[in-house]
C-alpha cells in the first residue's frame, strides 16, 4: 500500500510544482497568455496577478499532497485532478483579467536567410542514447537466446510476486524492447515533424527537451523489462532510476525554460486566435508559438495538422493498448480442453450451492442422457480455490468435470467459501474446517441429489488434498452420499505434511541455501507452535494463515480412524511424483484400509499433486506449465463410479 | 562571413508580401551581405518562417533568378551567383525608377525629413553598392 503512495508521490510533486510554475513558464513578455508591456509584467499589476494565482492554488496543492498520504486508494486520482482543475480555472480567470493590458500585436515577421544545414540531424542525435540502450538489450537477448526459459514472469504485483507471464517467442521476448524502441522512435518522428513544421524560434530547445527527455526514462525501463527473461531486478532499481531521472528532468526543464522564455513572442495575427486555438489558412506553419501556457500549439487550418493529431491519437492509444498487453504478460489462464473432453456429450449450467449468507456460485456439468446418471461433487484442497482449482494454467477440477461428464457422470463444482467470501472469512477467529469445507460439501451433495436427471442414490464425493483428508468427516455428515473418492488425500495432521513440503523444497537443486535453511527452521518453529497449541490459546495470533481455533479443532480428528468405520465404497488414489501429499500418506491409507473390501487403492507413477503427468522430480515450478489431469486416472474414477 | 542577414515583411502593409521579399533580398544582394556561393533557405523553409504561401516565395526567388542574382537549377537549392557587369538599365525602366524615387522622396519630405538628410542618405546607399 505504501508502495503505491510512494510511487504516486514523485509524479504528484512534479505536477504540483509544474502547476505553480505554469504562469512563469511562457515568454517573459507574457502575462497569462497576453503580451503586455514590461512595466505591467514586472510591475505591481503583474505581481499581484501572479501572487493571486499562487495564493489561491496553494491550498489545493497542500490538500492534494496530504491526501496522497491519507486518502483511500480509490480516491487517489482526485489528488492530481483537483489542483489541476483549480489551476485551469485560475489560469482562465487571470487571462481574462490580463487582457486589459494587452499590447497591440506587431505585424512584422522576420526570417534569417542563413541555411540550417545539419541542425536537425544533430538534434535528432539526442534520441540516440536511449535507442542504443534498447537495441543493446535486444542484442543481448538475441545472443543469449538459448538461456531464455520457456516461460518467464513478465509482470509483478506490488509485493514483487509474479502475476503475468510471457513465453519464449519473438513476441514474448522482444515485445517490450520493440515497444520501447517504438515509443522513442515515435517521439523522434514527432520532433522531426514539429521542427520542420514550425518557425525557427527559441522554443526549439524546449520542444526537443520535452520530446527527447522521456526516452531517457522509457529506454532504461523498457531495457529492464526486456531483460526480464534473464534477470529479475529488485524493486529498488526502479526507485533509483526514478530518483535519478526526476531531478535530472527538473534541472533540464528549468534550464530549457530559462533559455526559451527570454525570446520574443512569435508574430501571429490576433484575429486568428480563438481562445487558445490558432486557425490561419494563410500560414503554412503547422505549429506556432502558443499564446497560453508553454510550448507550441497547432495551426488548425492545416489539414496536415488534423492528420498528424489523428496519427498521434491513434499511435498513443495503440501503444497504450499494446503496452498493457505486452508488459502485463498473459495471466496464465490459457486452459484448453483436454483431448478426452467431448463437448457434445455434456452441457453445463450455473447452480447455487447452499442458501443465505454463504451461498456459493457453482457449475453443474451434466452428460446428455435419457436415464438418470450418477454424480460427483468435487471438494477443493487447501487455500482459497475457485471451482476449477485454477493454478497458473492448470484447471484440474475443470478437467475432471469435463472428463467425467464425457463418460456419463454429472459433476458439481463450486467456488470455495474462502475464495468467494475471503475478506469476511479472514476475520472469523473461530473458523474451522466445518465452515471452510465440510458444510458446503454436505450442501452440495443435497443439491446434486435433487437435480433433474441425477440418480440420488449414486452421488459421490471427490476430495482433493485437504478435501481427501476431510473425506471421512464429510461422509459422516452426508449419510446420503453413496461413497467417496480421495485424490492425493492427506492422511496425517496438516502441520506434518506442511513441514515435509518445505523440507522437500529445500532439498531441490538450488533450494539448499542458507536462507532456505533459515526459512525451514523458522517454519519448523511455527509448526512446533501449532503442535504446542492448547485449548485456551484461542486468542493467540494466526499461525501459518489460520487462527489457533482452526488448528485446535482438528486436534481430535484422525482421518484414518474415521475412514475405518466407513462401510460405503472408498476409492483412494495417489500420484507417486506428488511432493505435497506423498507416498508416505498413501502408505498410511494402504496400511490402515488395505484389507477393507469396500476400499480400492491405486497409485500412479507419473502423476504429481494435480494428477498431471510429468517426469523426474516434481517441482513447484511444474504447476506453471499447463497440463491436464491424466486420462488414465479419469478413466479409473469413471469406471469405479459407474460400477457402484 | 558574418551572421546570415535577416529579412522582415510587414503583414499589415498594402505592398504584396512577394514584392516585399524580393525587395528585401535584393537589398542584401546589392549591399553584398549575400555573396556569390551563399545558399538561401529552401522555398518551404522561408515560407514557413515568414508565414506566407510557398508560391509567394517561389515566385520571389524566380524573379530574383530572372534578374540574374540566383541560380535555381540545382535541385531545390537557391544559390547566389556572381552577376558580372550589368549594362545600363534600358530606357524603358528609367521612368519607373524615376517615379518610385520621386514618390519616396516626397513621402520622406511629407514626414518632415530635411532635404539635406535625404540627399545624404541617398549618397550613402548608392556608395555602399557593390555590384
């Protein structure tokens, strides 16, 4: 949060300073856009008018500055808008007042007969350094092409976590650099047109500064973005960049303004000015010295100007759209239906699980069938999951729903309560798995049993991960459920499983660093503090994202003991490559329930925690690659459901 | 060579802009401030600077070229050339100059300029001529 405010503060201060400097920026002989005698401009009248402007604008500036610290984020735009609107109004009022002192417009226009050879080319060189930087970055990427990963983070949230992704492709890798070069080249072209289309005057250095200076920020920033596949820079690099750039920009502007405000005003007929718009069909200039503010304004009598403005608008919008697309990266949601999904075989409809305060939106996938079909309710693992259990490009629950529905089984899946009502749930100190998972699972079974086309005697629960751990609890509370499917279900207390996960992450190549070891030690301490919780500790702080009551509530729960009492059919499946819920857990299930005739157990060598196939050690990064739930597992689940 | 000379035109004057441009440039040529080899701004550039139509400047350049001051044959560049010796103006031109000079002197007298000053100014300008 502080990050957003700090980032806002730089431009805000710059804008406030500019707003206050605005009447001082135009030519020295001008007072609020009016050519006045020196004795008015520097006499008591001019001083009074300028003081009036500053005194009236100052409260708005102070308010905006304070609001930047305290206003709600949604209202932050007002901090820039309100002083800007106030300044516009004050400028307009002051201009209307200054008109009474206006000098008669001179009518003599002068021109040098000297050549201007080489000047333009020399000035365009100012655009070269940032362009060279972006080009060098592109060259570096090209030469190190083999080292670029297939997929890399290209956008980060305010905490530095990746939330956008790009692929190793010409577009994904060179896109940001090409965009940066395009922005610089466009401002270069704009400068060229403006210089060729305006009279030689003292505005030229200002024009050049205004158009070339942005490149010196755009260049480095896009070079950094461009090199993201190779290096992820720490946030302070950007802060340093801005910190170095902004003072430089201010110094440049002050110097340029100082040289350009001294010159005489350009002669333009009064009758051609309509407010601050210039319209003179006799004048071949595309851009003339503006009467208000600072810099040039267009001669709207020239068709070329309209064309140029249209091009500028189009290119700006285009660059913005393209820019947001290129820089944001793809939010890894490029899920495509698996090969085993047969869209003609089923239809989907929206349903609501539960009623009242905690009702949840869900999706029911129903096979096209004349006879009643069996149904399965999907129960999420830990964390605020959506109905698809989306993780990066993976949607294992959607795979399951479409896969099972293609084989004649209805599937109900829904948003997890902690996903739909996250903020509200986070406040609940007495939250338990009952509120988080079990109650909604029971409501979902009830809902599915009453849906048309569903055989109410054959509605099963499928619990993934934590959902598998809670399967015995859910079956106990939903006696009308026909049976349960445990997919990568935890058999041990959650804190034990978590410690195993972190130790595994530490054992991965590159994971065994002093920091990682320190983190694991800290986690071990946290997990021990979970173990040490006693009734009466409910007022303590949250541990590992859950309140003490959540942990204490699970204290007396052993899924194995509960599962042993179940006589309804149970299918227990496990991926052997799973590093989150491991074969250790599967061994516990097997030992305890192996002899039960109602229990079927199976493990798959190639599958990970999401039941997606892979090779070698399963790594956290594996989840970033989109994959599908194994068709073998889906076939086994479907076969088992249809057989019961 | 010193800084390039400047010309000015009065947008409010009844004298056409093209005529003002020809007169102003010719004055610099005659007085030697523009020497052979100097390059004048392009038509487009000068028209832009003076805020007049391109054709006005192009026509002015053509007239100066006809008078033998400029070479316009090298692409778009207008180059000052040496004119060499120029014979006496034709008899048909004399009445025209006579009339303009007379009008100018009359205007100066009407504004109260003393006859001696007018004579001195005329001598000064005539002696500064280099070609």
